[in-house]
C-alpha cells in the first residue's frame, strides 16, 4: 500500500545499566516524535490515489425529513459519490455501544443538531464540502425535548418510537434511557434520627473531551471485497463489531489498524466517521480519507452528560452521617451511547467515599434532542462527586466542624460496605489521603507581590491587567472522590496479548502485540516495562495495534494498565515458562539448578533466585521463537439489581483527594486557581513519571469544568451555541496552577503488581475542590459548574 505515515513498530532499547522495568520512569517512545512534529497522527494518513469524504449534517435538532435531493451535488465536477440512508448496503442501518439506536445516516427524521444526513466523496476536500452544500433537504420541524420536564410530560414527543431494548422494561417512560435505584437500610427512619439535615440542588454543565486531534481516518478498499481502515479510536474491536453488520461484511474482511490518536478522554468510544469512510471507499473503489475540522468535531463525538442533582444528608451532632437521599438526572441526548453504564456509575458511586448505612438513591438518563452524551473521564462519578462534596461542606458548616475532619470521620476504609452491598476488599485510604493533602505546604499568601510591585500574571485576570490585588480574596477548599476501575455490572472485561520471544542479531528480543489503543495514557511504555521485567530482555518492540490480534477492550475506565497490562504480564509469564522448559531440555543435564531452583530471566540470562547464571537466553532459544497469544480477565462482577441496586458491580476502586487554593477578584468575578494539590493511591506506580502526568492532566481537566468549560445548548432550539475553541474555553498553561502530587502505593492484592487504575480519579475531586475554595473565598453557595463571573458578582439568577 502506498500510504505514508502509517503506524510502525515502536522499538525501545535501553542503554547498558538501565533495566527499564516496572517502577522506573521510562520515557515514552512516542514522546519525542510528538513534540518534534514527526509523529504520524490519523489526520496525517495519505494515499496517492485517495478521495476526500465529507459529511452533511442536520441544521436542526428535531425534524421530519420529507425529501433529500442529491442531483446537483452528484453533478459537481470531481464528485465520485453522494450517499444517503437509501444507499446503505445491509439490513442493519444503526449502530451503538449497547443499544443500536444511532443511524449511520438519518432516516425519516433527525434527532439532534449536527446529525449526519448524507456523505460526499470527491477529489478535493473543498469540492466535497461545496457539493455537500448543494444537497437539498426538506425538513419539517418537530417539537424539541430538552429537559426532564419536556421529556416526561404527558404526551411528550418520543425521541425514539417503538423502543425494544432491554432497559425499556425498567424505564418509567420511553424518553428515559435507563433508571437505576439503590436502596439500602431505611433512609426515612435514619432521617428522623438525624440532628442536622442539609439539602441542595446542583447543576453540572455539559463538558467536551476537547481532544486536540480531530476525528480522522483512511479507508482503503481491498481486492477481496473488504476494506482496510486506519483510524483513531479507543476500542478497535468494538468498532469492528459495529461496522461489519452495517457494511454487510464478515469481520475478517474489515482489517483495522490504530492510527495516531491525538487524545480521546472517552470521546472516541463511539463511532464517528468509521462507517462513513468505509461506505465511500467501497462505493467508489478508491481510498477515502475523512478529517473533521474543529467545528465538526464538536458534533462528531459524544460529550459528558450534563446533570441535575438533588442531595440530602443527615448527621448526628458529632458529625456521623446518618443517611443520604439523592436523585440524579443525566441528559443523554438523542442517542443512548454509554448512558446506561453512566447511570450505573452515578448511582452506585453517588454516596462517594463515605460510610452511610441508610441510603435512597435514584439515577436516570434521559433521551432528549440535545447533543448525544456518553463516555468521558470520570464517567458518571464526576457529576455525583461535585454534588456530594458540596454537601459535605454544607454539612460541616452547619455542624461548625472542620470540613476535612467531617470527611475523615465518615471515610470508608478496607472492609466498608457500599450502598450496593459490596464489601471493599482492598486498601481504601480515604482518611489518609485527606490527611496528606491537608498537610502539604500551602502556597504563600499574596503570591503576586514581588519586590517590583504586583505581578499581574499571578492575579485573577492575568495579563488582562484587571487588578493589582484590590478586591482579591483567597479561599481554600477540599474534596475527595471515589471511582470504579474497569468495566462493571457483569461485563466480560478481558484483554488479549501476543508475546513473541526470539533471537535477532544474536540478542534476545521481545515483540508485544495487542489491540490496545494508545490514546496518550502511556500503555506502550508500560507494556515494554512489563516485558522487560518478566522476560529480562532489554529490547522490546511494540507491534502496531490492530484487529489481527484479540480484543484489548477499551482504553477507558482506567482499565488498560490493569487489564491489558495484566494480559501482557500473563503472556510474558507463559513465554518465560516455555523458555525455561526449552532450557531444561537443552541444558538441564549440566547443572542441577535447572531442576531444583527457582529460575528467572534477567539481563538476557537464565539465573537462579540466588543470582547464579545458568545460561544466556540467546543460547537457550537458538533459532526457536516462542510466540503465545493469551487472554486475561479480572475478577467477575455482576449486574445491579434493577429495583434495589444490590450487587458486586465493580472490581476495583480508586481514590484521590484535592486541596484547592484560589484567589477571586470579587469585583469582576475572575478566578485564579493558585494551586491544586493532590494525594492519590495508585497501588503500584509502574511508571512514576507517567503517573504524575496522568494525575496532573486529570486535575487540569477537572479545573476546566469548574471555571470555564461548558457546551451551551439553546433550550428552545436544542442547537449548540459554541462549537469552537473560540467560544468553548479550555485551560491553557496560563490557567494551570502548580499541582503538587503525593502518591501512595498501597497494593491491591487482586491486581497485577498491586496496581490501581489512576486515570480518572483526579478528575473527580479537582472540580469540587475548586468550587469549595471559591465558596470559602466569597461566601456564595455556587451550586453549578462552571462558575462564571456573573455568578460571583451577583448578576446571575443562578449565583
């Protein structure tokens, strides 16, 4: 194939004396390529004979499609194909992660602003765009459903008629995707015993993943009637399972290879242009590349569920929590995506890292005509954490207690029972994390003061030079969060790894082949570290991720190091045993230790556990290669009971605590986050530098939703108002504070190396910590994210 920029093997070699195994801060093999601009992202893919694909999207949120006229577009010079719903080749027209309710192309009606309606392939991207603009669609507007009231009102328009998915049996209304109650103890009786009760209503805005590399990929038709797809995604095999039925092809005729991914954060769990590119390639017989621009990217992937949350907590006078009641309403938008799982997380983690025996919880997700929402870092737990942590501060104030001490008093620990009835059977150092983060040194007061006067860069407003310190007040806030790791509720969560050990150029080398999507989490680095540790070989090659090996599951839910790392470890252990068996056959008669000692592979040699060298690994292998592909599963989980929510639904938990220090210009409503300190238990830091990066990155993403990030949707038309990085603001380095991190390593005996998934937990607690600090600075209640200037200056009804 004449493509350039296709993924290549990543080979990592280490200098003498650097083992590069687990526990070391081995540098990323793709890091230098990325910062020097040499890394091939999916948008860099190229074929000498390729066409460009373009998607025509709905300009309205809910409408009947009366007709589509493509004649003028087809007649445009340079256009090779124009496709609509009628051109889909198979009986299956929809796709979806759990519920296949998402049309490949709209049919009969559109359900959200920006929904794909038609496709164009042309010899130039601008030609494709102009031809798409010539497609005439006759829409008849339908009433929009935008919130719980309009979705569940008597006679409300149904977003999806004739639902038959398995969640429908327990959904009280067809516009409710999924509902999960959790009931334990007697919350009413406990409330009667409470000395104090606090309640609050909270609003969590719609956040975008804002990955920097937009959706893009290249589909190449093959001679066997199939297609090769190079794509940036989070889960190759999940994509494959959704693509094949729609194309009407067996899965073996669709060969997928991971292209360079420029960030994901959950936004690439759902399909975007995968099927569209394949359809155009198969129709035209030519390679087709599609690259979304930034505007289209906001419509091309799901977002974080916005939510409305109502919470009530009670406590005794000494601060012991008596009960909790809550109701969480998540807006899933037009299509289900991951909404059922988000509901499961929001409900089962709604109580947070606290011990409360009597709870009454309800969480649900709506179908509306708003943009579809699905997976995003923190996945349901983020919204709940924002609310229950605000409640902790409110309760502490009413009890006149230190808010950290209130949290520590009620903190869960190993052996605690969750509202789902599940016993926490690994370390849960919630109180210790709070103690540590509170003990970290505070940043200096008035840190903007220098010997030369005020450094405005360190003040709210920064280089806008809006204040020299007048009207600026400081606040400190704390929060702690609880997140599950891995897929839950009975999902068969496994991964596959193929490991090959052989001698090349006289040296033993290892090749690790998985379908794991490297989206920036550093898995390619960790896999090499695991292989070095288990096989004692310096040079490890990471094979490009593709569907020629078994599924690795999704790069999400903080699971890849746990599950695919476990698969790599498992496969390496099996390869090691094969190598030792080979050594026993070839050299066992020369030394009794081959049969009697515990043998290891270290530094390219076979050694005893006492350090005696028995043979060179290269001599043991000779011309033989050991090549094994194995699956690995973590402990099983089970679904939550549909009425009580009881069940061992999760396999592992992660915990993080934050302390935020903010300064607020109370006159202009501007916020400067001075510091966001974090303490997190990671079980085992396989790569300490990468752990630090994950915690700091997740913390910054939580800061974004606290003070700036929100997709704005017009409540009357359900149209997105700000699909650009001009109007949707994300933190830059100038907005990012110092983030000191204190890492605990309390091993989880059930996990490989004792590790604990780390990617999501810091995103939970950073947001409520910032809000808590702003409340402390201003005395305002502030029950929504993000906080905007008008909320701080008293000029907004939601302030």
